[in-house]
């Protein structure tokens, strides 16, 4: 029947229109759908399965280091939100307010959590008494709401899914170590599991989280040269503890304020994957989070023995990998395109001649490289290919980052680099004054992304004012 | 130090005050905490770990039968909620309304989802075209909000966590089979994993889900003789499909409305566990969902070799079970009480004399039975004990249900049974008229819980009006 014939999906080329290419992938790879609820998205099964894999890996890392999951209310009373003054100033303009319960007007309005520091603090005040109650290492998987004006799937939406870690410690040193440990946890996850290189660094004062003493972030560079803040980790000192009157009796029997951290990554990770690895044929998924790691496509599947062999390989491989066998009657061309669109890391083709020769063909998604491999020991060949994919996409993303990193010593050099080579990460010195930070952005278009841990001395002087430099900053255009 | 000395926790006896006993367990077993957000609860690590285990088991059952997880927005526009008239009538009075985003008044107010049929239907209308797109078997894990007046932890709170399955099928038969399959899935989970006997049945017309053709439920009887609706499964026919204009081309190329189901269980399950198995010493957890299945308590742990042996047993048992070793300096009495309060199914005690004899002591939580077992083959002994716990608590709960089930043929018999033996499940005939249903409740206090699948003919006549009976109904006082 006409309406059932499946068409090969077309997407915009990324060189032609990167933003449209991104949206096309989100839709055509069946990651999301829109609804009549403006600014919110529907995460479809294929997209949600990626998120489940991300959750599984991170959750197990968090638990290995002693973190426990909890669930806080999704509402925050207005008075609770107002307890820490920097925090409310940062978040109040972008929260959704509940004012009615059924037909009754609420006596105090409630916001839908944009983040849960205030809720955790109220709870910590109830349960922390003694140094023996510390540290408290908590994490929460939930959705949060921020009333954004312009939204894009995964990158910026009014509601998004995330995890938020919230911890309390007896000393400043412990809390600072936790902040950096969790930043490292994110960086390791991005590099090793997702094949995405990241820049680890500290945010400048003007870019800190509302209420934090220090905010650290991992920044990743997308295909188009724009930077994506992919995860953050905050050290709060005892500011919230003072505002919420959280105290404990220390070992010397003295009443003390504990030190606090929070850290989070969100469904933004999926946006980072799309824009780090995707190409004009669609998504390219890191094997660690791919819902399907290997798709088996039988060739000439009507010939005797082909489907049986394909099913046998599926059973074998399913013991170690996430495998799908597509024995539908869609054309081979449609199937190739469909699983490329969906970014399946390895495609396995098997036909009558392969069966005769006791081999099959493995095709890696990121470079379309074909390899004929023997069916004996197929499992190890597939494992090696999956590792090749992770390594290959990481190298490619790292090349992009290196190629698009510009060391500059003047505003003019920044302008020239950006106009010659396109958006990227500018490494340049800064005096530490907010005025210069703003001026660099105004004059060149790149804002400060972070003061990276792998700093270097590019010159003695601020790239903007020429006064003595305090920090080397990574500048970029942010998502 | 005085403030660090841990006190054995006391709870109210369940015979004295069942409601207070329940609340005490929720607090003292560290399941929940309250916050300033009225009617919402904080699920603490120990409570949340139980929920994670429930999720893990159910999610894998759902996936085995082909269901896929998705994520829908948490908001529903007012116009979307109003599309199906019975549905909006049922839910509008109890939803929380968002009216402001930041400082801007919304042009259309949004409710926080009380359930997501409308969102799923809008999405289904987008993605279902042909019979080849069916069935759609979706599930979502999320939190929902219903603006209840009186709330109790796990049983009835303004926000609660749940899963909601939403499926679409080509035929009525398929959809009805799905509705019953998922009800069976819940019943199996309750019986086999949680050790809670349930009554499977259909709700009467007056007690159906808003918008459903038929609602099925599993009902469990709590310690105090009250019934808890523990899971529901709905068949919608094509009512929502018509309201949302969801159509597909069937095999005969005819435009047709698909048939729909939804089904859900919530954190209420934890309430059911507490009130089915708990006792005056605290929680009693079914091994399948216990965050700690075995707690190892070293006896005379200062003596040489004891802690080493305890740690060795922990390593061994951790390969198969969830194990905690408590080698803290809290007293043995405190530890016994603490892990009884937390409902840990098996306690393992090991001291110097045990080590000499190559044995240890296993104590099962539900009956405090002590068994000396050899350390060789300990794993199998522990597995057998865990099975004993599941079987033991199931038998006890089933005894409670049987003892508290009253077959009655008149209003007077119902009154007598309830006043003589306390609340329970009344099995009595019904003519099918809502008037009689209401009158039974008015006169005796028990409402219709369901028309059970294991019906029997107790008499020919309605227990209330004496006219010919249509159904046997299970009546009870509901949580």
C-alpha cells in the first residue's frame, strides 16, 4: 500500500544550516516530538533510551563514591526560595508559579523547582546534628523547570530532566574536594564513555551559579565551533548553611556550619552528543549509550538459511551487546539509511555468500569502514569495532577542538582568528575585571567560558586593557 | 559525647493507634521527612532505595513485554485537558495550576499533570498513521500532582511518584488483553515479589477512572482490615481516540480509531508493604525490594579475628545479596533494634565462638527465628532464609485476608461481622444499581472495592434491596 512505503529520511546539511540540521536530527532520528505545551518537548523511546543509558552509567559512578538517591518535592514555597538572597535573585525571574490548587487560590504561591538547593537545605537542617551525620552525599534524578524565552530540544527547554547532587561536609577542604571530584566524574564520563573532549575550568565571578562561592564547569566544543556548558559543579561555602541555620556539633563539641556542594548534568548531554559526533547522515552514537549497539541486516533474506543465521548471530551477540535484528521487508537502502540516521555504531551484514564463507561484514557508522570478519570469535571482533568507534569519534572531536583553538594576544587577533577560521575557543589573558570581560564579548562576540585548569601563560597582559593579566581564559560563543 | 549516644527508637503499638504506628514507621525507619511544602513528602535514601528496587523489577517486566519508556511534559494546557469531557470533569477539581512564568502572566494556564492521557493522546495523533504503527506500548516513570485535602506519606500525597503505561492497539480485543495482562503483571509482582495477596477485579461504574470504559484494580487488605487499591489498569475503548482525532488506516485500507489502555502503580506500593508486613518493632521488608537483604552484626567485635571474619563473609555474600556490615561502635541492642526497625529480612550474627565452630547465626526478621548454620555453603542457607521470609510474610498476610473475609447475605450480617471481627473484606451480592451501592456504604461503612474475578454465588439476591443479584462484590473500607 502506498501509504506504507517507507521513504528514506532527508535532513538538511550541517554546512548549509547547522541549527536546522540539529533540529532535523532530533526529529528524524525519533529522539523528540513537540507538543502543544510551548517550550517543552516529548522525549520519544529512542531518545529516552539514550537518557536511560546515561543515567545508568552516572548513577553507578555516583553510588560507587557513596552517594545516595533521594526525592524532594517538586514545589518550593515562595518564602523558602527567598531564604538565600543571591539564589532567589538568580532564579525568581525564570520560575513557573503555581497559584491555584483546584479552584482554590493558594495562600502562598509555589514555584516549580528550577533547582533544589533550598529544599535540600531545609531537609539538612532537620537531619544534621553532629559531625557523625556528615558527610551527607545526596543525589536526585528529576525534572526541573526554567521559564526560558527561546527554547531548543535538549539544549534549552522549559522543562528538562537532570540529576542534581547535593552534599554537606564538615570542612571546607572536604567540600572543595567533592566539588572537584564530581567535576572529574563528569569529565571522565564525557571523554571515556561519550568520546567528547572537554575543557575543565572555573567560571568567572559574573558567570557563577546563583549563591555559589565557586562554580566549575566542563565545556565542550560543538561541530560548529560553539561551546556547550555540559556539566557544572558548585562549591557553596557555608552561605546556604547560614541562611538556613544548618549547624552541627564538631569533634571539639563546637557548633559549626557545614560546607556544601551541588553538581548536575541534564538531558543537554544528548544535545552535546548530537553536535559533537553527528554528520549529514544523522546521529552518531557513542557505543556506551547507544540503545542499539549492533544492528544485524540480513542480505537477500528470502534465500534459505539467511534469516536463521541472522537470528543465531543475534542470540550470540545479545549476550554481550545491545543488538537489533531488522528482518522487516523494508528495502536494504531504507534500512542502511535508517540505522545511519539513528547513529547505530556497528552494522552487521550477512548474506548467503557470507554464510558459505563463515564470515560477515561489519560497518562502523562514523567512517563507513567495512571489514569482513570470521563468524568464529565474532564477539571479540564486534567489541573491537565498538572500541574503534569510541576512539574514532573522540579523535575527530578532539581534532575539531584543536583546530578551532586560537591563542590570541589582542582584540584584533581574536577578530581575525574568528573571521578566518570560524567560531572556536579563544585562549587569551585577562586582568580579572568584569569590565574587560564584557568588553571582549562586545568587541569580538566571544564571552568567557571558563578559566581552564590547563592554563598557560600566553602573555603578561590582559588581551583587552593591557594591564597585568591575572588569568588565562577560554572564550567562546555559548549555546 | 552525650549528644552522640544513639537511642533505641520507640514507635506506637499498632493495636493502640494504627495510624500513628504507620506514621512512626515512616519516620523512624528513615523512609520520609516532611518539608514546608504542605502535602508533599521528602523520600529519604532508605525509602527511595525501596522505590528504586520496585522500579527495577517492574521496568524489566514492562520491557520484557515490549513496552518502551518515554517522557512527556509535566504541564498540560487547559484546553488540552478539556478535550475529553469525562476526564476533565474527574481531574480539574484537583489539579495545581501554573499561572505565571517568571513575572509574566500566562495567556493560557497550565496544570501540572495529574495523569498524562491527554499528552499521550496528542502525541499518538502525531505518530500513528497505519496499522503498522500499532501497537504502541509506552510507559513513563514520573511524578504527578493531585491537590488532595488530607494527605499521608505514600498513601495520599499532593505529589507522588509512579509509572503510567499508555498503549494503543488496532483492535478492542488486543487492548482488552493488554489491560488484563498488565493487571496480572501487577498481581504477580505483589504476590511473588512483595508477598502481598491481592484481589483482582473490576471497579463498578461509579468508581471508574475518569474517561475509562472499564477500570480493573488489585486490592490488598492491610493489617487493620482496611483495603488499599494498589494498582489500576484501564480500558478506554476509542473514546479518547475520537476526542483527539487519532486514526489509522487498517489492513483493509479503512480509516479506523485505535483502542487504548493505561495502567499505573505508585509509591503507594511502599505504604502497602508497611501496612501488610510491618509489626510493633518496625518495618518488615520483602527480600525482593529490601535495600539491605542481610545485615552482618559482629559479636564481641573487639576480639581478634571477628571483624576480619565478618568482612570476609560480607565479601562472599555481596556477590549474591545486598549486604551491609555494621561494625560501628553502637551497642548490640541498638543495632538489633535499628535493623529490625528498618525491616532487614535476615540478620547474621558472628562472634568468636561461632568462628571457632565454623558457623554463624541467621535470624529472620518476620518471626525472629534463629538458626545456626555452617559457614560452608552459607550462600545457599541465606538464599533459603530469604525465601522463607517471602513465604512467611505472604502466609501471614494471606491469613489476615482470609480471617477478615466475611460472606454476608444481609445488611445486618455485614454490620455484625464488622462489629464482631473488625474491618475486613465483605463478600456480598449486588443488584448493579448505584443506589444500593451507596446505601450499603451508608448503612454499614463499607464501599464497593471491586467485582472480583474469583466471584462466587453467595445468594440470588442483592444484599441491600433483595432484587435479583447481578454481581458478587468485595466491599471494604478504603485507604
